[in-house]
C-alpha cells in the first residue's frame, strides 16, 4: 500500500513538473544561490540533491577572500554529475551546468551572459547582492511572482530587488 501511494505521489509530482515546464516556455531557467564564506557544506548538500538533468543553469556565489586561491569548483564538482566551472567573462549559460564565482571578481548576469567585474578590495563586499540583483534585472521579462514569503528577518539584500521585479526567492 505504501509503495502504491509513493508511486502515485511521484507520478503526480512528475505531472505537475511537466505542466510547470510547459507553462514556463523554452527559456533557460537560472537559479542563483549565495552563501557566506562558510557555505561550502550547504552548496555540497544542495548539489547532491539537484537532479543532474533538471534543465536549469545554476550560479553559485560565495563570499571569498580575493587574495587566496579557490578550489571551490573542483570541490563542488565531486558533489554532482553536472559540469562545475568557474565563471568566465562572457560565458553564456547552459542547462545542467554549475557556474561558480571566481575569488577575484564579482559576478553579474547581463543579456543572458555572465560578466566578471573587479571585486571590491576594501570596504563592504556584497557579491551575492550584486549577482541576485543582476539576475532579477536580466530575467525580469521571464520571471514570475512566487507566493512564498520569508519567515526570517535576515536576507541578503539581493532578494529584495528580485522580489521587486517579480522574481522567485526563498527565505
């Protein structure tokens, strides 16, 4: 009985996903994920749970020290079957790929392409805010409002511009 319920639930989710994908159209979905310097474990857990053939491009932005080498892409590549690479200026996004912000630059999305800009070396660095804002602006015409609301009082500031442009955020 439990197996039949599980199978029925799985079939229902598959049908819902197919309907959702059909309603989204043919454009590439982009998921931006930000984490503090200690977010490696969270990134790894996230990537282990993402199906490798989801059809989505993933961009991971982490607060990194611009003075130290990063092997983040290599480490995260062990957590997923998807290709994981450091973003390069001008890269077009591909489905089922993971792009990681390099340590010595800030990352933006403009015209569907990744753009690297010099990282702030002094003062307040907000690479997550900058990326999520650029993602919201770039995807504005293709974004949809999410009925979810955050229950927490803290946010990276980038979620506010995403919401303002009718983007999806998870708090």
